[in-house]
C-alpha cells in the first residue's frame, strides 16, 4: 500500500503539463539549435580522439612553385592590420577633439577619481558631462514682452554618456594596443 502511495506521489510531482507556451519557431531555437551546436562540437572535437588531429607539412613536401605564392595576400593582410590601427587612433583623435581634448586622459582621471578621498576628490566626468546646469528660457509674458526665466535643468542622458565614454576609452585603448602588437 505504501509503495502505491509513493508511486502516485511521484507521478504527481513529475507530471508534465500539456499547456504549450511556445510555438514551432521557439522550439527550433531551443531544441534544434542546441542539437546542432552539440553535433558541431562533437564533429570538431572528434578528431582529437579519432584520426589525426593535426597534419604537419614540412618544407620538403611543398613544391617550389607554391612557396612564395601568397606574398600579395600577406602584404594585403598587413595593410589591413595597419589600417585597423590607423582607424582606432583616428577614432581616439576625433573623440578627443569632440570632447575638447579631454578624452585621452579621461579613463585615467576616472580611475584616479575613484581612488581619491571622497571629501576632496573632483569628478572628471562632471567636467565633460554635467548632470545639472543653469537654463534660461525666453517666454512671452502677459503683456507680450519677452521674459527671461532662469531654472536648473537636469541632464539625465549625461549619466549614460559618461558611462558610454568610459567604456569607449577602455575599449579603444585595448583595441589600439592589440592592433599595435598585431
């Protein structure tokens, strides 16, 4: 009797719902894609266990007419690598020009700001991207004359801008170093 009660309880715990919250397209994503990726990884890694994972060609096995045949390809590849470096340096230059010459030291200033005493530190991000500023609005008054209204304007988009430019500073710096080493 207790085994019957145990199996009924187990069935209730593992009962599958017949309600479908997805369609065929979603099932293609999570079923077919998973099976496809697993199959590809098995195919790629199978040569590590069966057959030859690597076939080395020595200088004696290559015909002399093939030896120096890809120099133009290598030259074009090198030119592309140099163009990548020029592109990154150009982006840094133009962003620096756009931000009034403050981008080249922006990341180091932010790191210095984070490590300083909170009572004496100065936020370099506020210098470039102020979050609050004085605004002057010109409106027509009741008499028809233009009246000036001063107020404080909040600029919440600058909070996002400062984070984007911090990321860009680090990303372009890493990219420039990697491109220079390549």
